C-alpha cells in the first residue's frame, strides 16, 4: 500500500464524515422498510442512469443515491449478454418495491423490474 492509497482512504473517510454531518438528517433509518420506485435507463451507449426515485417517508440522500446506483449496476451486470451485445441497452426500467438499509451499511432493494420503454 503506497502513500496514494492511504491518501484515498483518508479522503473517502473525510467524505463519509462530511456526508454524515451535512446530510445525516436524510439518512435512511436502519431496518426501516420504505415503499417506492426507481426509474432508470441503460442508454444505447451503456451508461447506467437513474432518472427518478421516490420512497415514502424517505427524502433523497447520498446513501440512497449510492445504493440506487449500485442496484442499477448489479441489474446491468446480471442481464448483460456474454456475447458483448446487450438487449437491455436503450431501454427505460421501473422498479416498484421496497428499500431497506441495514446497520452494517448494506441494503436490500426488492420488487419487480418492468421495462416501460424501448
């Protein structure tokens, strides 16, 4: 581990502390299940883009946004064709379901994903 690695770890820790101090009131309550939806697209160029999200009794927060990005990435990885082409490119998807954040920082997003526009 070099000095650059240590600097990145310190920067990440400082960012986490700043987020907690600035946006802590927006953090999801651990073990609370929030109902809502996520609207996202995987563009024709392969960009993973969250469009809109709304969860009842939960304002948008850095934690929710990061979890949404991770969820979309996992969805893309799961449905990506091994041949290199991808039939999910250029489509818009909607997930209706629940979001739950755990005390250890993990999360669970569950619900049905529907393709709503090709």
